[in-house]
């Protein structure tokens, strides 16, 4: 059963269309991420589900009930904001108990549930403190406790990790996913951070300019991008013009710039229909640099020159030139990285490539 | 000189012009007034220097002064409450309006471009015997004779509200503007209605601004003498009018000094109580 269903949702602000006709089906208990750059419509979509915005067109169903005209305080949703939005004049316990008060939960029962929620977010002893006495990460845990203590039908998270430091953000991401799995609540998570989306989601909804570009599990969205936008937004990709010239078993054959003929697995070219112009997508980490003259082992190999070396510690990002084409490659560092100006051999396994129709 | 010492001196250098002005123009004259209040006005009209408690005795024991002081505090209190009730919704509206906040604040400041006295006197043209309201009512045939609406306690309060409302709105606005709007969304999403969210979250968080605006309205209202002079009747004198009367009309500076210090002490006590519980920082925010 689906928990949240959006049917042909449109949101216009006067002349500007923030969300074009969008339909989405979010299964019960799923962790679904709306991913995209700022202004792509992800937060607008979340706010419509929350009831903070009215859709211009279309229907929103939560647990099979149409909620377009249901005010936010009757939707039974847990909302977590980027800036925590804890009530500064109330103690942590009062903050967490806030939603229970409006659900007529008896005092004794409420106290028990508040304590359980605080235990769940691993902050059992802070009930008497005030929000400003806690760190950012702790405040966000409390905001989460406040949202889940009411046992919401859907948990809505609006960039909840963006205000945290990088290290803390990664810890919180694991923590958040653990809590979500434990209570099994259907969750819609909004972020512009691809690594958060890839790490946490059951399904990723990639959005751009108010439209859904692709919906799928993380590996699928990452490995088989449905559009050039998705290929560029998640990870780093090289996108080369190519021609679809036929097929060979379960591979499609592409004649690409620079690399010549490449046999891409058909599963990684699902949108490629007829023969004709196409695009070859090569993930930057799938392009391996090898010293010139290293024996080739069933891979494609072309000669290239290293132009820029961007050292990142465990990995290094190279910009290399092969003919007229500049390519990006991200390699783990084995011994020493190549230096600028080095002549190298670029290696690529065709099965790591994906193909897109020419736009 | 070390950097630390130079930095430690800097605030005092920056403050010194203001400190000189405040000392010469406020504290020194105030000291004169304190000294004056112990002098005595003789039957000939000349002031006799010395240490006499006669003025203080009169100011503190005469029931006339006490009644007017109490009435002054009452008028200031009513004015403050009316300003709070009228100002809060206006401040809320400005704080929550999107693009045109700056224009609304400018409109709020607009009355300050006109002298307070002229603004007070404008009510004569509106409510006077030949004022706008009476003229309209007569021309509509609702009344035959003009109604006497001016020169009573109500018009004094009206004039004070007119004068003080922007101070209230500004203070409440500053307070509301600093409250994160997502707090109300959060309360709302947790099951509170819009009104409940306001009562539970926004109102308590804006109380410091309301208190600052209230203090300002009360102190300025209680210290006024122009409004009762222009819009009040013969029995509507406020305490500052007594000071004015003693010093300007009767030329009795010693008694006027004692009376003015009495008002200063009462209002000063109020500010001290406010400072004790809420701190002056909020008031400064509202003024700046």
C-alpha cells in the first residue's frame, strides 16, 4: 500500500511554475529522497505534502485519504526543519511533548513516550534543558524526537543535516537511517546532497527545474542515469557524443568520439530506442589512468595527456586530454599520482558505460 | 603602547563626545534641580538658598499632588494598554508581510516628520466644534448642534495613543521580526491550530518586545504635558503640567524642582523594575 500519492501535482506562483505536472507514489515504510539543486521544486513538493503550501492542481493522498483540504494540524505528519525549529522558551521535554498535548495524550503516558523518544535519539538525560544549551547535532536529534513521538503517518525531513558540520553530518545520516528503519515510518527526505541521498534512500527522486528527471533505487540512479542532468548531478561523468549503430547480443553498439566503438550493456541503455545520434556516459571513477605502454587486458585504451591534477588525499581527480576531448577521471591513489604533462594510457571497460539518447 | 591598551582605550575615546554632552546637558542641570528643590521661595518672590524641606513636605503630603500623580499613572496605563492592543496586530502584520516591509516601516516613521505638537493640535481640526466630524454630522443632518468632543480625559488618551503607537509597533515589530517563522509551522504541524501556535510560541517569544514598548509608552505618556495642555480640559492636568505650572506660571522653581524630581523618581523606579526583570538590552534593540 502506498503511503503518499501525488497525482498530477502542479504548483504555480503567479507566472512562475515551481513544480510541473508531477506524480509520485511512495510505498509504506519507504525512505524516499527528493534530490536536486536549489530551485528544482523539491522543497515546494515537500511543503505541499506537509500542507504548508496548496497545490495549484492535482491531488495529494496520504494513506489513501485526499488531504488537499485538510489543514496541516490535522494531517498527522512529523516535520523536521533545516534550522531545527525548536521552541526556545520551552524545555526539551516540553518541546518533545508539544504534539502529544494536542492529541489529548494523558500526562503520565506523554511523559513515558517523551522519554522513549529521547532514548531513541540517544539523548535520554536532556529533558530539563533548553534548546540553546544543546549543540546543533543534539538539537536536530530533539527535533527528530519531537516529530516521531506523535507517531506520524509520514515523516518529512527538509534538509535536516545541512546546518551541521561535515563530520557530524555523516554520523547523523547513519543515525537518522537507523531510527527510520527501527520505527518503520514512511519518510520523505529533501536534500541537495547526493551522497546523503545515495547513502540513505530506498528510492531517489531526482528533480530539476520543477520536473522529475528520474525515480529509482540509488544504484540504478547512479549507474544508469536517465538523463544528462542526472549523470552530471550525481557524481562526475564524461558525456561524449556518439552514434547508436546497432546491437550485438545484449549490448548496444555505439560509435563514440575519442573511444571509437563501445559495446554498452543493453540494461544500461534502457532509453535508447532507434539507431542514430546518442550519448556515451562514462563515470569519472571508471576511467583508469595507466602508464603508457602497460599491456591492455580486454579494456578499451587510448593515449592521453594529464592536464590538471586535483589531489584529494585518498583519491585524485585528473583532467586529461585525448585529442580534442577533455575527460575527467577520479582514481584511487596507488603509490604516487601522475604529474601534470604525463603521457598516460586511459583504460575503460565497456560494461561500465551507459548510454543516453541525444537530447 | 600595546595593542591591548590601545583597544581598551578606544571605546572611551569614541564615547567621550557623548559623555561630555550627557554630563553637561543632563547630569549637571539635574544636580541644579536637586539643589533648587531644597531652596525656599519667599513671600517677596525671591529664592532663598539653603536646606529647607518645605517643598518636599508639600509635594509629598499634599493630597492634591498625590491624586494628580495617581491620575497621571492611570492615564499612562490606559494609553499603554490601548497601544499594546492596537500596536501588536499592526506589528505582526508588518513582520509577516513579505516584499513591502521597508515601505510599511517607512509609513510608520512618517508621522515623526511632523512636530508632535502639530500632530496633537490636528485633533482640534478633527474633533473640534467646527471640526471635520461635527461638520460632516451636521451636513448629513444627524445632529443640529455641534457636539463637544474635545477637552476631556478620553481625548487626552486619544492624543497620547496617536503619539505613542509607533513606539509600541516598532518595539513589538523588532521582537516579532527576530522570531523564526518556521517555529509556528512546526507548532502547526504538531497539531496546534494557527491561533494555538500563536499563543504557545509567537506570543511568549514576543513578550520582551511588548514589555519594552509598554515601558516606553508608559514613561513617555506619564511624562507628557503637551497633550493634556492641548487636548485636556481644566480638570485633566497631568503631573508634568503641575511642574510646568510651578516653574513657568508661578515662577516657583524650588517647588517645581521638587515635583519634577518626584515624577522622575516614580518613573525611574519603573524603569529599574523593568531592568531588573527584562534587562535594558531589549529596549535598546527597539530603539535602534
